[in-house]
C-alpha cells in the first residue's frame, strides 16, 4: 500500500488483507499434517473474517457502503490476485512445517504493523479503539504461532525410545 489517501483507503486495504489471511489459513489447514497447527489455522481463518466484519463496520461508520467483493474489485486491487495467491500457496506447501510457522508469524507481525499504521491516520476515538483491538488480536495470533513453533522445535529434541537421551545416566 503506497500513500493512502484516507482512513477509508487504509480500512479497505486492511479488509482485503483479512480476506487474504482467511484464504491462506483455510488452505493451510487443509494441507498441514500436524493436527494442532491444522486446528489453529482453521480457527484463525474464522477470526480473520471476524476482523473483516469489524473493519467493514468502521467503514460504514465513515459513510462507506460496504458491498461483497466482486471479480471487478479483484482486478482493480493492488493486492495479489487469486492466481498469485495459489502460486504462493503451492510454494508454501513445499516448505517444512517449521518454515510455514515462521512465515505465518511474519504475516501476523505485518498485520499488526498495518494496524499500528492505521492508528496514526484514524482520528475517531471509537474507530481507534477497534483498530487497537485488531492490532492486539494480530499480536495474539503471532504468539499462538510462536507457541506452535516452540512445541515443534522442542518435540524434535525430546528423547524417545529410538533416540535415547545423551549424556551420563546416573
């Protein structure tokens, strides 16, 4: 997003990003083998749509008529197109789970930063409150992915029957 003209422009952009996140997490949930990560992705996909609804409510407060996204809107959008998203997803699915989790953390961090940027443009106190809530929600998403990452990494280092602990057994 380059030089937004208004809070409305940024909110529209943020709504598009939430839809992209929903699609990403829904697709990821269908292809990730780890049941905990799969459940997390499904849950976050739903939450991203809730974020979009909150953003649309703020847009309506600004007098913007919110309509469903159409093919024409997608063509005009500067955000990645569906084919671009599918190609990116194909690359993502070739990654190992550790890299996928790192990428998801990065996506959530960028969403958090987007809402911080939006706070500098939005003047209405009620809208700012919603933006703060959304920023906090994105930070919580990042933390949840960090927890899954930590679980994954620590499980690789746990001793098993096939891989007994090293060192002295006293």
